[in-house]
């Protein structure tokens, strides 16, 4: 049952072979025994059990139940759940309990899903290893000396370790796809605007997007359908009808022109990852796909542009955490450094609260973002990055005139060792080199399992499609999934 | 003392909407602190702004009325700075692409002949208001976020104003226009209209023009304060310049606060460093496109504005500029009321007199609005017509209007019930005239001997006749018969 998909659980629930209560008891028990993985930052067994019992009761009484009725979903700890701790992996928000539900949470509740705990993450979603969490790192279920990727490492590890069949994460530069790849599961970043961001605690507003983690594409389609659609509370969510992803998943796409991007096979790509991707391309060829080389010449500017746009937005988004209305407030804000005596106590309080509340990576990005927006520098950095962003978008537009989807590795390497990159931010930033451009362009990206290294570490295949072509993306990925069994592999986690 | 006064205003106007600029939260004034808030206006983590289309429409309406050009494409920007009254520590505002360009406010002509002309607008943009900090005892500060997120229009004028009276006039004209538009109640006391004034002097000496350093005056809480503070500041600047000779080249712009109690401006604490607001496009909102159909609907929704109405009152009704202005500046409902009465009677000047003297006095005394005034325009028109036709004299008309205000009854009923109908019976009045002359032989004597002016004596006798008839005698007939009687007596 621990490795069961949501689709399988739903079948069992509908047949009456199992109850939601039995499912969550099993998972709570497993979570208890796998505490060492540090997947959850908050898991309230009573809250989980009462939700499961309520949905079981409705099902028994013959009431209509939603498409995810009784299925546990793990939630990244930056999605607001009314009355539940929502900390963003930060000391800053340790005591924050939002008075409202994120739109995706309301939609999950409406679909009958069981909210199964809040998962660990890099602080404010800034990182690629889940090591930047105030709650300590999450361990990769495939190799507990390695990271689960990030920033949604807790959600990815939860699904990989069989602690929840499906999970939600957020992806600003690869934070769903990269952990999905290194944890051997499916992860989807939808088109910017497909899923409401209301209630997602913002890192970089123009790049953030909520998306699902699952073992396979059927589950991915199921949850994507449940959370997608226009939300009047999010002006950037698009008012467009949501396709029936689960219904069309099984139909192979009418056109299967696949673009291979040479820029995605550059320096730093692990040879084992590369050969797995080349093998995946052969699988597509055998399935009748046309493979074509398509260049994205500006993708090499993706990382520099991202590390201007994202910190700029973050410096503004995180300005509100100053200890005044909410967030950590420093108990002692007496002057500490020369010159501070002349500052108003209020200013010292804000400074001390932010100094104590934020971790090093968050501070680094706030400073970077403040700098690039400063008078005299904005033209050189921020406005320049916006131009690069347009060029990257144009690259994709031209590419998608020739092909239906683009293919390449999700992450240049498999899961790396804990601590391996913590002292080298640039090396850490390069973990997202293949995922970041999709966020800059706003297009959907999917990572699916496509192999294991000799040391049994998962490898992810990334597929990219034009904006709002999730349906095509899923159906194209399904061609591969049908021909392989990588999605059935599970890590041998010892309880 | 030869100098020009250079004044520019920075005005903030709260738009009157039911919900805030970027959330569904209510906007009612005067409620307990922090009760008009919701997760969005508190800037709670994860919340997102959504533009209030109604607020944007009111802003468009205002800009159109101020003769500004509407930008077909406008966007939102974040203005970043740390302050406890700003929940997100950034304000959603407009930076490089505000929704309108240019425009002007008419400076009203004053009775003393001053005023007139236009004050150009540098920019008009829309933003969200901040909360309010209240400094309590013991160095403690409290934050009230009821105001945070209320739609706020920022209007910056060109330095076109040349006197404190014009500054006040310009601001009053803006308030009148906004009230006519129904976009804001513009209460300076409640803060729905706020104004800072920038002022300096261009001193002419030996053929040169010397500009004094610019001062921004804050804390102007009334129209009177705007005028008085500017008068004070102009004198202060001139004296200071004579003392130290500092010009705009020697000193940066400074900020001074007006003290209502002491009637002086005082220096305010300056920021030590130039503020860098790190503006960038607000990623949580989408740009707004004001298409032509939308603009056409907005233009249609704008009624007659004060300036046009003054002109029309002068040309259509032949009112003096003074009378036209008194009726227009009372607000749209008074001007509408006048329009209705004037059209119903055709007696334009009389209608203006009755409204200015009787209606306005009553609503001021009883602190009521024109809508609450119990006499409808048609009823007042009927009364005016009766006076005009000679059925009633003016004093009777006044008395009847008083009763109409008390009872809400039409003039006809009050006239019937109160026996107000004017006596126009020739014989009856002739008898009263005879009696009055008979009872006052000394009056005839005075007339004969030319001791008093004939008009004074006649006036006295007319009063006696009216007294006898209980004030009901037709004044024209009294005059005619009295003249005849006197002519006869003096022969």
C-alpha cells in the first residue's frame, strides 16, 4: 500500500476494499517510523484522522464525493492552510497560522482530498537541496546520505518514500522538477497562470507556480485537473477552460515531433544522466516520433537572468517580514554595531528581527535583489534581465513552431551528497540550469523517471511544451511511460 | 518687495468605493482600528492583489474631468520602503506608465477680481493608501490599517499658482469637481482629501530674478490652513532671504509642518539619505488597457461640471457671475434644485434670490441636505409664481414658505387655511386708506408743510393701511389708492 498510486487507492476506496481511515493510519504509522528522513515539518495525526473519518462517512452514506475523496496529499509548507502552521521552512514564520486557505487547498478540500501534513523545503523556496531549511535537511529516500533536491524536497521525498501517494510543491526555477528527478518520481510545473497562486507564500511572483508530485502520469493528470483553473483572487491566473487531463491521457498525441536541445547537453552534464536521456530519445524514436535538433541560443543566459529577476522580486516580497505585523520579532534590539545608537528603536527592531529570522541564502538573495533594483543599477541589471527573459521566450516560440515538445535532462546530475554544495552557491544554482528557462518563459515543464545510475540513483527526463499545452505534454510523456517501467521503481526504504 | 510667488500642490484624494483598491475589504470611515481589514489589505503572506475595476473607473472619470489624456495602456509598480503603516513594506503605485497625462484645474475668479486662469497638472496616478500610525503616550506607536489599501489618487500640479488665495481656490475647485463627479467626498478633516504645498519666491532685483529655496509644507488639514500656511511661509521666506541671501542653488528643498494652533510652519525631520524606492513592475497584477468603448461609457457618465454650469447659469438664466457661483459651489444638488425651480417658474432671478436667501439659510440652520429640504422645487416655483402674480406680497410669501418647511404642505393649502389670500378689493382698501389718513392728520400737515420727505410720509401711511388689513392688502393697490387720496387731501 505504501507504494500505491492515488488511482489505485481510489479504486480500492470505491470498491470498499479499504477505507480512507485505514490508508491514513498506515501512512501515519510509516511516517512515525521514517521520521529520520525529516519529510514533514508539521503532521497532526488527529487532524488527518478526522478528515479521513469524515470522508469515509460521506462515502458510506452514499453522498457524492469528489475526484480525490479519501486520498492523502502532502503539502509543501508554503501553501496556506487555514489554522495550520505554514512556516516556509523559516524561523521567520515559525508561529504563523494563516486565517485562510490557499485556493489550491480549497480545491483539494472540495475534491475530498485528505491534507496529509506540511512538508519540508528550502527556506522560502530558495535552494535546490532542502538544506536551507530552519528544520534541517530532508534525506533522499534512495540514498539517505544525499539530498532530495529542492526546494520542494520534502514533498518529493514524501511521495518517493511512500509517505503520501501524491503531493503539492511549487516551482520557481525547477523546485518541483529537479526534486522529482532526483527522487525518481513525476513532477509537473504547469504553465504560469494555469494554477492559482493565491495562498502560495511568494518567492518570485512572476516565476512561482504550484504543481503536483506523483508516481505516475495518471495521478499527475488527476491532481492537475483538481487544482487548475481561473481564480478571481489571482489576477495572473488565466480564465481558460481546463481540459480533462485524466480522460485524454491514454490517447497518444496526434503529432509527435520532439526537439532535442543541444544547449541541454553541455558542460557539467553527468555521463550517466546523458546516456539515460539519449536512451529515452531512442524510445521515442521507436514509438514513431520525429526527432529534430532545435536550438535555444539564449538559454545560457537563463541562470544570470533568473538570479536577477527572482532575487529582485524576492527582496520586495519578503520585505513584509519585519516583526511589526507578523513574523519573528527579536526580543533584544539594543544597538549592536557602531552607528546603530542613532537609529530609531523601530528600525533596530526590524533589523534585528530580520537578522534573526532569515537564513543565509534568503539574506543573500534579498541583498542581491535590493542591489539590482537600486537607482543607477536597475537599467544595468533588472531591466537587462527582463530583455533576456523576452529573448528566452522568443527562443521557445520559434522552437515550438518546429516541434511539439522539447526533451532533455531535468537535472545535470543525480542527487548529490548532503553538504556537497552548501558552501558553493554557484554550484548549487547550476542544479537548475535546465529547468530555469521554463519559468522565465512561463511554459509548462514535466520531469518523469527515465533511469537509475549504477549506484541506484534516479534520473529524470524533462519535457517542455508551449504555454497551456499540459495536455499534450502529459500525453507525450505517457508514450514513454507506457514503453518503460521506471515509474514502477521504488527506493528500498527501511522502516 | 517685488517678487512672484510660485506654488505647486501635491494632492491625495481617496476614491469613494465600497471595497479597497486591491481587495474585497470594506472602506467605511471611522470604525474601530483594524476592523476594516482582510488578509489582502493586511498583506498576509500568500495573499494577492486584485484590481478594483470600479476604483479604476472613478480614477478615469476624474482624469477625464480634469482634461487629462488617458493612457491606452497602464501598469502597476511597486514602491519599496520600510514603514510600519505599510503592511507589505511596499506600496502598489504607478511609476513610469501612469494612467493619465496632463490636464488642468480652473482657478476660480474671485469677487475681488483675483484668480482666473488654469493650473496645469504634472501627473495623476492611482495607488493604494497606507495605514495610519498613532503615536500614543510613552513613546508607543499604534498602527491602524483600516485606511491601508483604500484607492488613492495622487494629483501633482505644475508650479502654476501665484497666490495663497489661488492655491485655496484651486483646491476648492478640485473638491467641487470631484464632488460633482461623485468620486470622493473630499473631507480634509477625515483625510479623504490631503494636500501638501510647495512654495518659493522669484525675487526681482536689479533686473535679475532670484529664486529662494523650495519649501514643502505638510500637515495642512483645512482649506483655511492651506491659505494661511502659504501666507506665513511666503513672508518667512522673504525675510529669511533678506537675512541670509540663500537661493535655490545654495539650499536643497526642505520640509516644514504647519501648526494650526501657533499659525507657523516649523522644520520637520529630514531623511538622512535620499530614498531609493526601487520601483519595479508589480508582478502580481496585469496591465490595464483602457479601450475606447470603456472610455466612451465613462465620458457619457460624466454630467455637467461646475465650470460649465456656472457658464450656463449666466447665459441661460442671465444670472450674475456672483449668483451663478454661489448656486454652483453649494454642490450639485443645490444647483439641480435651482435648475428645477428656475425652469418651472421662468423667474430666474427671483428663483435665485429665494434659494440663496431662504432655502440655503434654512438648510444651513437645520443642517439638512437639499434632498431632505421638505419643499420640492415645483412647490417653491408655485409660491414664487403667486408672489410674482401679485396674489401674495413678499412678506406673506416668506411666512408661507416658513409654514411649508414646517408642515410640508403646498402653498395653496397654507394660504386657504391661514387666510393668506391677498385683499384686492378696491372699496375695502379705499376704506382703509381713508381711515389711515383720517387717523393721522399730522401726516398730511407734514406733507403740506414739506417738513418731511414725501416718500417717508407715504411709507408710514402705507404701513398703517397694511396694519389695518392684517398685512393682506395688495401693495400695488394700496399705493395707487393712497396716491389718489393724498392728491385729493393736498388740494
